[in-house]
C-alpha cells in the first residue's frame, strides 16, 4: 500500500493481495468468491460510480437486503472515496425522506421491489441516480457494473476524510448522522485484530446484518484485514450456524442470536470444539445467557461495548493471561481508547461509583453530519465524547453499563429512541399523548411498549394503533404492546416518570 494513501480499502487490498486465489467468502447457498473476485467486482462497481461523475465526499445511500454484492458495493464506495450511507431495510418513506434530505446522496440503491415506490421520492428530493440490488445480488447496479473494467486505481484518501455516515436516532426524535472517517475505521479494525488475537487460520461465521457497525465494520473489517474466510448467511439460521461451527473459529452475534442457538438441542461442547472465540455485542447479554452458554459449550462469551459514533470502545480479554471474561461487564477500554465516568460537572467519579461514560480515541467520530449544535452539546470542552451511557469501572478496570441517560431502548440489537416513536404516535387521530418505554424481554433484551392517553371522548383500539404505525416506521420500532390509560405519571416539574411506567409493565413480556 502507498503509505500516503489512507484509504481503508487500500489496507484491505494490501492484506489479501498475496492470496487472491483463496476463497474469501462462501455463502449459505454454496456460492464462493475468492479475494481476486472481491478485488475485480469492487473495481467494476467503483468504475461505475466514477462513470456517473461521483467525486470523493459525495454520498451514496443504500437500503438493500444482505448479500455479498451489497458488501462488495460498500467496498467499492471505499475504494472510490465516496461516502457510504447504509440504511436499515425496515425504514419507511417518512424516515427515508429525512435521511435523503439530510445526506443529499447522489445515488440511492434499493431493492427492485421498491423501485417504483422510491422513484418519485428520490426524483422529488433531487437524487441523481436510483439503482437496484436484490438479496440474490441481481439488479440494475450489477448490470451496469458488469460493463465496466475489472481494474481501478484506489482513490488516495487522507485518514480524516469520511468513509461512512451511520444514522442513529436522536433523543429529540431527529436522526443524527454519525460521520466515520477512514482513520476511525482503520484504527479500530487494527486494534481489534490484535486484541482479539486473530490468526491466519481463523474463519468467521458472518450471521449479522450489514447496515450497522457490528456486522459491517467489526466483523467484515477484521476478516478482510486478516485475509480470513467468511462463511456468509443472508439471514440468521441457527441450524446453518451449527453446521458451520466445525469448520469455523470465530462467531459474532447479538444476545438474541445466542438465545436462539441455546434453543437448539444439538448445541454442545463437541460441535463447538473447533471454535476459538464467541463475541457478543450491540445489546446487554443477560447473565443467564452468559452462564448457559458456558455450561453447554465450554466456551465463555466475550462481551464488548461500542457505538455507531465510535465503533468498539471496550472488550473483555481474549487471551487468558490478560484476565477473565466477567459476565455482566463489557471489559476494559481497548488500547488507545480512553474512557472515564464523570458526574454532571464532568468531574471524574471515584472508582466503582456510577457516572456518565465519556470517551476519547482515534476511533471516535469527528461529529454528526451537518449538526453543529449537537456536536457542541455531545463533546466536552476538552474533547471527550458524551456517550449517553451510564456505568462504573471496577478495581480491575472492567466497565459495567448500568443504564442509558439518553433513554435508549435496545431491542434485538437495534436502537429505538422513544421520542421518535412517540412523535409518530402523538400524530395519530385521537391520541393526546404517549410514552414509549423498554421492558425486559428474554429474547430481545428489551421489548418496546407504548402507554397512550386518548383525547377526551375518544376510544382507542391498541391493535389499530399498532397497525397504523407499522406502515410508517421500521417494524423493530413498533411497540409490541399498547396500553391505553387515563393519564401518565408525572413529577412536580411535569416530566413523565418513565421509571414508574417501567415498574408497572416490567413483567409484560414474561413467557414471551
């Protein structure tokens, strides 16, 4: 790699260039891609982007199902220097309108089934090009790319230039675009490669979506930088994971995936004997799941902690000599990451005391896209990022997350901000006000619950509220239960006491 070129793809290319004939990806349908295939396909896609006149810094927005070609397109964006903006496939028109208006993409890539619906929207909002890509990797994007040459010069980039924007809902209901640079992503991937002790023989089971940090950056970047083979599934299938375990060494999942694997009777120590490392993140791992996995497989799950704005921040130890993996904690800060717990005045808390978590490091994003007010609020005067999480650090340096000051709900590894959902509910006919909370759910960690107050003289049907909402926002944000009440509990300042609501409905998902 040219040492002056900090393009993240250039780093990947340097890692796998000596092994172009080796299989890089094998899918659950039996398709195989060598590292040479990856390089040629991404070159064709990059040439297509350049043929459209895109320049470094232009945005490309993508809302497609998981597929290998979808991953290749992300890599093509990196090598072209354009900014990749992935979106959850569950987002609906109201959400897409805001994302497009905010990011102003030059290209929008969608599933062919949604092309007719999105054509008018993208044209109205000034998107120059609409392309398609389906779950099998077919669509107008691939058709156009195949007409291009299979070689392309990787665009020179500086480490502080943008690689991606990830939208994460804000507490006010307004989504914020977390800007991640080539340097942010490269530093974090290199740190994880070392800290998690990646070996030449490692094989990764890739069972995660690729529209957020965990699946797209953590899993993929580690595998590519290590020139490791990925066993790739389009959608999570517990039996497929079990079939692959004897030939794999690394698995990354959210707690929900571990819960579902534990439901498989054939999961035992023997089937996991070839595995080196099981990693969990994106949501809290219940102690019950941590211990059950240990008992069934003879493996201790490594839990870590990260955010869209920072990629990975902390991790339990990988190597035994560095200490135990403590259930209920997210481990210690990663090398080069600084983490502190502070009080409301940003003064450090004493060891073991609960405080607001703030972080610094080369992996921490430079700020939110086009949101100077949010950036001024979310960063301290001395440059620490306020994560919005609350936790404590024990005598051994292990971090425990005890809550979320931003009222975030994490359900099945996906983030849900109550204010955004409340905004949609409150706009419904007959609704006076609402409060959205997260309640314990054995499978998803938390389940979304809405408590709604009707306007005087109006009778609300919970099932109708749910149905209306499903057409407006992503399915994982739609409350699984709606409760209609006469009033919401408030304190003397008039603020809704969501802690009381959580207590009232804490057992609503028992038996789910």
